[in-house]
C-alpha cells in the first residue's frame, strides 16, 4: 500500500510543480463544479429521455441507472468502508483554489459518474461517445489537478463507473 501511496504522491507533486498554471486555476474549478453531484450527466440523461426516438430514451434510462449504481456503490458503500482521507495538504506545495470536500476520497465520485455516463455511451455505441469521453477525462483530470483526489481514487472511479455502466445496460435490457 505504501508503494501505491508513493506513486500517488509523486503524481500529485508533478501536478503541483509542472502542470499547475493560471489558466487551469480558472478552468479546472469550473469543470469540476459542473459535476459536483453528477449534474451535467443527469441533465444529459434527461435530455435523452425527452427525445422522441425510443432508442435514445433507452440510453437516457441506462445512463440514469448507471449514475444511481455508481452513487450507491461509490458514495454510499466504498467511500465509507475504505475511509481514505483526501490529499489536500501543504506537503504538495499547493494552495487550494476550491473548498475541499469533507467526504472520503476513494473512489472519486466525479469520475465515477462521468465514466458511468460515458460507459453507457460506449457500450451502446452512441454517436457522440468520444465527446462524452473527452468531458469525462477532463472532469477526472480536474479532480487530480485540484488536489482533492489521489490518482488512484480517479482510477478507482473510472473502473467503478464503467462497471456501473455495464450493469446498467444489462439491467435496462432485462426490463
């Protein structure tokens, strides 16, 4: 476990020393905030539900199921069972530019919801899946940039999101 923490810390230090810049200091809080509670993906799912095409509606349903599963497994279960503290710390030579969340760190909820929504687009071969991927990756990147998650939290969120998406697509097919 110390080996993983050393890798996480090295990546966070790299973000602080090399990637940090004034433009990202403005852009990344905005990118992160559009998905504080899964809002951007919920809005997209609702827009899909309002479409007249039944196949598009089904994608919206699958997306909402995936978001719910990701929330249940990530925010309700895993965060509380694992109890990992967030990396916000002066040790990384980083002055926080957002108010750090009070919840636990693993897995990243922003990343879980983003990859749950993207995963549905991927598994259903939605035409705009690469735009969803670009947004999901940008949101995940923002969480590391803002030092509110370790990189392994984000990787855990990616995995949980994709698993939630696969389950959601299967559940939607069963009903």
